């Protein structure tokens, strides 16, 4: 379920960068040079190719979490800072409940445990909106994807749009539909009750998919978490690493203990971060491709 794992950079700390729905590891390109200067960074791609698209039932958060654990075990990685975007945020939460030894901090970027609104919860989408979206994905995926990519990125800047567009349009439409059902009809809120690893939620003020209210809900519900911090970036869209990479890096530097909060980032903070353990990889090299 994962492809193209590689380790970039060197250092005592290790970060895992995990992308979400329709994306690829290319969404981290704007922040990777800075992060890899003093950290080992594990990147990979979730397999959205459709190799087993007939098995739509296979798309569950639990399966993705299992694959993440397998990957981290394969590279003998423990004590990592995990940065999960969108879908990958809750994947990381589930994996951390099962194997807390693998993680020292979770950075959940635009993550959401539930996208559907209800009487006591603002997820961002009404049930009718989700039904219409699933219908459009099923009937004309490429037309839907064209509009969704533009909305999700929130800008016309080619350097932000093109990395996401390439991976989105490469998705098998059956995979896109199966994953969308998993995401938008699912409810992972109970997982938050069991997360104990320190967490930083990062939300964009103008994110239609995971508004800051979702981050506040997650923060309030993580009662067992060693610390739960909410950072809000004043920008638009669902991809701050593409649209506001400087602000994204400032927050990651805070998590890593390297920087101070800068203008343009609103913070709601409690608790302290843990220390990181070194990943057991072969040598301090600029990039290591995993077979």
C-alpha cells in the first residue's frame, strides 16, 4: 500500500512526512530542503494506482495505519516526529495508539477525524454535499478532480498546483471513489480518546475541508495526550506546505525546538515536546532509496 520509500538528509532526529488523499511525496518539496539539513526525513507514497481497486473494502484507516507501522519497522525507525497531512493525520493517530514506541510527536496538518457535520459537530461538509461529491467522482472523476484541486490548493500558483494535479490525475478513479468514501463517510473521533503521544494540530484559517474548529475539537478531545497544541496559519486552502511553506516550517521548527513563533501564526499551546531517537539507517547520506 506504500511505494517509493526513501530517506533524505542526516541528523539525530527523524521525521516521517506522510501525504494524504490524491497527493504524493512531492507536496513536501518546498519544506524538504530545510528539514533535511539537520534531520533524517523518511518520505513515501501511498499507493493510489488501483492495483487492487476491485477490493474497495480494503480502504480503511486501520489498513493504512498497519502499513505505516510495517514501513517504520522495516527501516528500524522508532521515536520519530510524524507529520501527517489530511488523511494521513488520522492514520498516524491510529498507528500511535497501536505502537506508541514509534512516535515522539504527531504533527497533524489539516487532519480531521470526521468530515461530516452533525448537530453537535462541525466537520465541514453536510451529508448532501458528500453524497453529491461521491456521485461526481463516480460519474466523471477527472472533471471533479480539476475543480477540487483548484479549491484544495486555494491559489493559481503553478508551483503549488502542479505537484498536486499530477498525482491527483494519476489516481485510478475507482481508488479515488473508494478512498473518498473512507474519508468523508468515516468517523474516527473515538481514536482521539486513546492518543497519548504529544500532538500539534496545524490548521489553515481558510481551509474548507478541515477548518480550525476541527482542530479545536481534536485538541479538546485528546484528554490522554501528553500535550495537545493547535497552530492556525492565516492562509487559504488545504495545503499549507504548498501555499505557505515558510509558516509551515516555522511551526515544524517550534516542534523540533529550533525556532520561535513568528508573525502570521496563531498559537494555542500546552505541554512540552518529547525528545527524539535516531533512526537506524545506513550512513549519513543525502538520500537513501529503500528497496
